[in-house]
C-alpha cells in the first residue's frame, strides 16, 4: 500500500511497461545470436557493432567478481574486452566498474527484462538467465579448447513484440488508500518504463537534452495528453466526464488477451495495482457513456469524510456547514469504478450510479456482469435506453457476500460492462472483506 493520492477529482496513474524494448543483439563467435536489451550509452552512440574478446571474471565463483562489484576487476585484464557480469541491485554501477577497468562493453546476465530502465556508461546488452547459460557454455567450451571466445554486440533500436505486455511496473504505487476506502485507486495504468523524455540541460544525466526514464512521472503525462485531446474534442465536458472516459475505456487484458501481469510477482496484477486497466486513447475518445459529477457532489463527499470548516474552506474556497443530508459516502459518489467493504455485520451494500449518453443519440445498452469471487452483483435494471429526450439513466448496484464470509482482508474483484452495438463501457468492482 504505497498510494498517497486518492481524491476523486484526481486521476491517479500507475506505471506500465510496453511491448517495445531497445534491442542489442549478442552474436557469439560460434554464430549463435540472441536479442538482449540495452540502456542508453554515454561513451558510445551505439549505432555500430562492437566486437571483442569475452571475459568472465566471475569464473572463480566469487560474489564480487560474479557481480562486477567495485574493485573486483583488479588483477583481470579486461581492456578492450566484453565483460560478463551477473545483474544485481546497482547495474549502472557495474557498468562504471567495467569502464574504469578498461572494458569495451558489458553483457549483463540475469532474470527478467529491464523493468526499471537504467542508463549505462558503456555499450551493453542485458540477457535473461537462459541465454546467460548458453553464453557461459560457449565461453567455457571455447576456452577449454585453447581458443578465444568472442562476441559482437549490435544495437537494434526499438524492437516491438516483447510479451507479455503491458505489465504493471515493479515500482508503481499500489492501492488501496487508507484514507479513502470507497474510491478505487489507482484509476488506470499507462506507459512508464523506457520512456524517452526531455531533460533540462543541467539536470540531464549525460551531456544531452534527452534521456530514457521510468516512473509514474512518465506515465501521468501520457494520461494528461489523452485528457487534453478529449478536452479538445469535447470542450464542454467536465473534468469528471473526461476522467470517466479514460477509466471506462481502459483495457483490463494485455495484448495477448490475458490478464495484465504484475512485474513484481509475475502473477496477474490485482485491481489495486492496475486499477481499471491500461489506457486506450482511441476508445477514450468515444466512450459512449460517462459518469459525471459536479461541485456539490464533492462538497457532500468532503462532508462525509468529516472535514472541519477550515478544511472545507481550503478545498471549496467558501464557507460550508455540513448537514447529514449533504453527506455522500465515498462508495456512493458517481464514480466510474465501484469499491465496497463487506463483512458479516454488513454483508451487502447498494450503490447508485447515473450515466450520461455521449454517443449515438438513440442507444441501448445491456449489462454483462462478472461477479467477484465470494460475492454476487445484482443490477436494478437490465437495459439502459437513451433518446434525444433521455440522455441520462440511473441504476442501482447491489453487491452481496456469498457465504461463507471470506477471511478478513481478502480482496475480490469483478466488473460490469454496459454493451451497445458499438461500445463497451466497463466499470471495475473492488470488494474488500472486513
């Protein structure tokens, strides 16, 4: 639970990877070739091949040399050679050690992709453990015959097709919020790994104006850009309507049609890691239905949180006297997603939602319900019909525990999809059992 931004008027964005990688092929002296990944190189533009003798200081099985740690290459002749190093916590530092010792390039060996993109001070290629074993087998067998093992590293540029993608990045903040239990956060995920970003000259890691970076600070601008495009197309839409368009159009499956993976666990990401899913800008431009909110909704929400008069004034810039009638529970806010907490004492909850038709004037939507485990979802209607004279429709959603009551702290997820002949409007459901 690392998420700190939770207000419903904000769209909270997690970071994801894409199916792209910056490829660096490794061709061994025996003709075998593997596609690895590379980071940005300061010393070499890396637009040409680099060939050299392979050396593996870690052949002595010492932790220091296996990982190319500081000072571990003293006594090894690595000048102008390609050095094999096992990956670890400070992979960029390993590159500096190799460069300081005179190495020409580095092959970084270890499990998984560069899910946290790193810039390196010399040409390098990162390969996974399976490829690493093949490289080491070639290295050992070649040396055992008294020959010199060699390799060529060639930069391949941006290479598509790395699957599964997208994945939730390991560094991405997770929900739920401790303060705001009725609002699902994060809302969506967006590309935040291996993003080419502009840097002020004095802040850039190297002597240029651009650098590959990672973080939710890279993901959020993607969503901001999509919001700007929606605002351009629909200048009268409220921020809440724009937020709704992005949430209900997000993809909750990856490019292969499978659940989005959490890079931290290599298991399907839960709803508090991915939110509604990965942004889909094209679908967000034509969402069909939106869940809208206004100023008074937020006032009622803040009143329900128990904000004092000073806090209310800070948020609203006006004097507000909260009454019981004004209060809107977080789960009852007209939000695109639904989050409820159920227990043996409160085994069900009914929330109300109102949608506004922003698509074809005469539209009909029917529901598809994906029930959360250990809970059932009941809708008050099985049809939403719109016309020129009826642009809004309201419905209730009742979520009820299916006995026996799950263990406290269990999280379950489902979704409601309102489907027309053109659009699918998806609302994720998070159920926390208390």
